[in-house]
């Protein structure tokens, strides 16, 4: 059970990273089409990274709690 929970957590983190990658690609497209400036692109990339880090941390916490729950039963 513990391995399954850990694998599911890892899949979630991979999905989050894929969303980050897609967001950064979209930002680069906007920069290339000159819809946003380089400063805005960097600012948005930092925001995307912060959101990504927060969600990955949340997944890690939930996986950890679930592992503890499984081990106490």
C-alpha cells in the first residue's frame, strides 16, 4: 500500500511539472509574439514556479500523512 501511495504522489508531481512546462512554453510564445515584455515573462515564470513549489509541497505532505496512516493500521 505504501508503495502505491508513493507512486501516486510521484504521478501527481509529474503532472504538476508538466503543467509548469506548458505554462512556461505559453509565456515564451507570448514573449516571441511581443504580447508581453521580458520583465513580465520573468515575473510570471517566478509566479508559476512558486505555485508549482507550493503544490508539490502539498502533495508531499499528503503522501507523508497517508503513509503514516497506513503504517499505524
